[in-house]
C-alpha cells in the first residue's frame, strides 16, 4: 500500500477509532467515474472532497461524484463574497493532502466541511484515502459525523 494511504489509515484509526479498508487501484481513480468503475459502484456513491477558497479561507465540500459544486450556492451558504477552487499548494499546506487524494477527514488544520445530501441516500460511499489511487468505503452518516460536516446542498 502507498505510504500516504497507510498514513491516512493509521491517522483515521488514531484520531477517530476508525478501522478502514483501503482499496488501491494502479490505474488510478482521478475522476469520480474512474473511482466508480474501479470499485464497482454508482458514480453518485463517490464522495469527492473538493477544496475551495471562500474569501481566501479553505473549505472542504464532500460532494457526490454525480454532482458539481455551484460556487454561487457555496458562497451564499458560507456568507462569502468570493469562492473559487483552492490553490494546490495551499491545499497541501493547510490540509496535508494533495489534490486527487484529499480525504474528507484527518486534515492538518480544522476547516469547515460541507456534505452533499445526495450521499446520504446510500448505505456506503467511497472516499479518497490519501492518494488519487486509493479509496475507502464508509457509511455516509458516520462520515458526516467524523468530518463534523454540515449537510448542505451546494450543487447543480
């Protein structure tokens, strides 16, 4: 297993008492469709952790792979004047993870996390486990709790 996936798994156990099963795919899971195909689930079950800058402050939006984040809706939900995708370096510095492998939990800094209600319609969702080639399954209700996420629909 990739060292970043091992690190995530260990951190999830230490911080949350969460024993996860990481699945790795050599071909990668760079898109929600890739991840869904690799694990054999519906693309809507992919819990993509996207990092935005809202008034220059990072926020994580865990959204269904079937949806796109509406930046205007996100700005309104946060009361922000401006929202855009966060810079890759800022993501790595703030969260400790790189784009494509950002998990919904175990961040280096506390940041707000919003959770797409679409994911709550499934028994299991799949989220990044520290690398673009690793995912883990989890109950969406449990994930919302662990991420201390606010369930909000900010998608189109």
